[in-house]
């Protein structure tokens, strides 16, 4: 039998698929969720000095994707990445400041953070999947990667598919395809019967 560790009651509904857990201080996990009101809430149970341990960030946009990850290789803490219809926001929760705000004209349907393709400098990227394309941004907001896909990207994740020690990018799209990318090259495609 599962016993809940905590219970939260919020005034805004959480959008399906817009949840993530980030270590924004570099040590402790914090629950992060997007709401239908264009807000993001953070629940940090380790912050005992806060009265209710919940903070809100007002985005004032319809949120389409949410992810957390260690984007800056010189820092231990993770950043929050928020996708809206055609924009990407990288936000430092610990310092309460924007790191960068970028246009993503092909949209933001999915976001992942990690070292991709055995990069020589081991610099992580924020990869953004949109309408038939994937963009990658470094910790300063510079575009460091771009490629096309067959259709709208619906989901992405990293996996060492060929077990060579370097991560490949798995991309699911609306055309029922799962593509495996090694850098910009598609190394495998699998067709499914539904999204």
C-alpha cells in the first residue's frame, strides 16, 4: 500500500504532461508543474523556512512544454525550461532570474536537456521539438543545433541506443514515427500504428 508523503491543494488545475522535478539548488528535488492560468508552481519541501513551501512563477502565456536540467556545465544546479507556442524561456529558479528568452518559430512541443551525440566539450543542450524541426540551445541561449524531422515533434528523450557510450536522441512525431538521431543524422526509424 502506498502512503502519500505530502498532499497539495492548488487553486489552478495542472496541465496534463506539464510536470517536472528539478534540483534548482543543486541538491534537493522540487516539484514543478504548469497550470492552465499560465503559471508555474514550485513545491520545495526541503525549504522549511517558507510558510507553505509553494512558489508561483507567472509566465502570462499558454505553456506548451516544461523541463528541468543541468544546462550550464559550470554549475551543479538545474534550470527550468518553459516552452510557449513560439518561445523558449530558460529560468534560474535559485537566483529568480531569466537566463535567456528565445524565439522558436516552429513551436515548442517538447523539451529535453542533456549532452547529445558524444559532444567533445560535454556541453549540455536544451533541445526543443516543434513543427518538423528540433533546435538546440546552449546555456547562454546560442543556437548550437538544428535539424528537421518528418512531422510535428510530440516527445523526445535521450538513450544510448547502440550502446556505444554516447546518447542518441529518440523523437516521436505525429506521423507515427520514432526516429533515432545521432547528431543531425537519422540512424533508425520505426513506424507505429498510432501516436
